[in-house]
């Protein structure tokens, strides 16, 4: 069975690019653009990996991360953000994020390998 990924980001073009890339890598990818929609999706689906933006239009990615840990504790969560803030990085790690990638990012960054580990 192909691993499932949920991308949670409010940038449609970025989401489209990531979805195409990870689909080619053999993942089944779905996308949502808001935190509340991500939580709704996680209540019904169990992705293996969640790419989660910290800044979303409705609620923070950290709030989504907290709920994701409750709803899908087995999922690997990688935070994605334009702002690299050490306190947010630490908070994300404390709530179980396995990686933290800053935009613009390089798909050669070793953190992406966590998706396939």
C-alpha cells in the first residue's frame, strides 16, 4: 500500500508542486488549505506523513499539530514555515514534530528523507 501524505498549507501553488513531486515518489497525497479542515480530515483519515505549515489563515499549525498527535499519533509531522523562529521550532518538537523546514526550501534537504524513513 502506498504511504499517505496530507499537505496543510495555504499556498495553492506550493501545494500543487509538492503534491506532484510526492505523487511521483509513490505517495498518495491530499491537500487542505486551512487548519480546521486539516483537523476534520484527520478525524476521518490516517496519513502516514503530514506536511504542516505553521501559519494558516484560521488557526495555527501548532494547534493543528496538537490535534494531529491526538487523532493520528503514528503520523510523522514535518513543520513547514517561512519564519524560522527557535521558540516555535522547540514548541513543534515538544508536540512531536519530527522535522522543521523553512521556505524557500530545497528538496535535497535531508529532512525530507524523514518522509520515507
